[in-house]
C-alpha cells in the first residue's frame, strides 16, 4: 500500500508540491510491488490521483504520471520536458558523458538516430525472421526432451540477447558476463555494485571501440564508431555514450517481457489454446501482451516552471511516466486488466513514444511473436513447475527472476 510522506525526516516535500499528492509508492522496490508488479501498477488507478509526487529508498523523488494521455503528451513535447540528465546510470561528474541518443533532444537527436535506424528498420528486421526462428528451435531442441526447463535461462534470455549481440557485433560467448553487468546496473540497487560494474563496462567498451575503429564490421558498434552525425566526427565521450546506451538497452527488456508473458501463458492454458487455434491473430496477441506486460518507465526533467494538469511544476523537477500503469488506463483500454486478444487497436506506450521511442521496437515485436509461435508449436502444454514461487527483480525493468516450466 502506498504511504504518504512524513512532514519531516530524510525526505522533505518541496514547497511547491501539495502534500496531498505525495506518496511513497514503492514502485520497483516495495514488497507489495514485488509480490505482483503489474497488478500493483494497474491498481494505482484506483488508489492514487492521476499525478502523484513519489519518493523511494533507491530512486529520486519525481512526479509520477499514471494516465495514458499525460504520458503521451510529456513524451512528445521535449520543449517542456527534456531527457537531458535523466539517465539512471552512475557517471563521474568531473568526467561526464551523455547517454546518446537518450539525452539528446530534437533536432540534434535525429542526427544520431539516423546512424542506427537502418540497422533496426522494419525491412532489416523482417530479413532476420528465418534465422531467429531457427535459433528458437535450436534452443527448444536443447530441453524439450527433459520435460522441463528454466525458461529464463534456457530460452527467454539467450534468444533476444544473442540476437542483439549479433546485431551489435559483440561475442555471444560473453553473454553471461554482459547479463551480469546489466543486472548490476538495472537491478542491484546498490551504489557500490553499480559503480564497480560501471567500471568494468567502461573498460570493456573502451577496448571494443578501439577494436571496431581498427577493424570495421557490419554491426551497430562499428556503425556508431565510424558514424558522423550531421557530417561531424563524434568525440570520444559521444562515441562511448552512444555505444554504452545501445549495449545496456538491449540486454534486459525483451528478456523481461518474455519471462512475464510465459509465466502468464503457463498459468492460463485456455488462453494458450486460443492462441494456437487462431494463428492469424498473432499480431494482435503480441500487441495485447506487450500492453499488459510493459516492463519499463520513461523519465523526463521539467525545462521551465509550468502548470500541468493544474499542478505547478518547477524547473528541474523530475517526471516519470509509469508506462505499465498508463497501459492500464481504463479511459483508454476498457477493462484494462483483461487480456483481450480482440481489443480495438490503439497505440500502446510499451516502447514509450515521440522522438525517443524505442529503437528496437520492431525487433522486439518480431522476437516475441516468434517465441510464442515456436514454443507453443513444440510445447503446447506446460505449467509452472510444481512448488515453484515466482519472484521479481527490483529495479527499472520489471520481470521475474526465474521461470521454471514443466510439461
């Protein structure tokens, strides 16, 4: 249950924030959230006003947006709400670098994004389908005969992460190390661990950048290293910030999404059968499951003092769009907690929106579609392994730690 802020103590309510809007929601970290994150975020519409000022033990205080309409506006109006300085990763203030293109606003943002877009365009992604489908079946071959698998480790992680590493031009055999780094930065909620991991990532990516500069290839890292946004050569810090963001962004989100989806599929056999019986509806199935199991949030900073929804926000205030809650907004998605594969199509905020919409959205949709199709084709009936308890990671990407399946 969300709690209101104390009048005194370590957390002080800024003078311009109405005390009645302050909550300690516990998103990403509280026991109530971790017990069932998506149920928790759906219920915020019943327990909170549309905008609250929330604080936590491991996150800075921020205005939290729960309504689809509000997040949609904020994501598309960088003239009022900027991404600059919103990256969650630790950086040395005396040797600061921007997370690119996340912390670059239009029109400059477009110059950087143009380097990557051709490598993840719909046409490029479609051409990957056959190889991704073959890899999915190769993974299934490895465990189908056992009658069980730890889905997260044997399928949900290796498929999207290995595909991503191939696109980046990075070695698959370092997958476990890369995932350890992502976990340390996204889920550890420990500054010391995050700092140590950041040092390891920085050293590794520095070496990779040097190697790609000397030996170009067709991968994303090489494209960045040799890219010239707007015709201008990037500085070393720009190059690192760009490579770092793409590296971290691709390691955890589809993995978490698949884990959430397959827990639900394991617990809902009649809905699995519905998917099997209506193969032509697979795109609607994917879109609905992406709505219901959105795994990320989107941060902004207020550029100048502004009144938004009748609330006074001050320059420098942080804003977080709680995208999973926004995708449960009953004003946009009637009966929002119902998984309805025939729901009228409306844009979901799973991949944020506006200039900073997710670079990998096309690939993510394809990977989710292939994973559902191939797993249900090969293993149509499965459950959560008897006696297993599903537990969730704290942090900024919402997903279960393990998904033990049996059939």
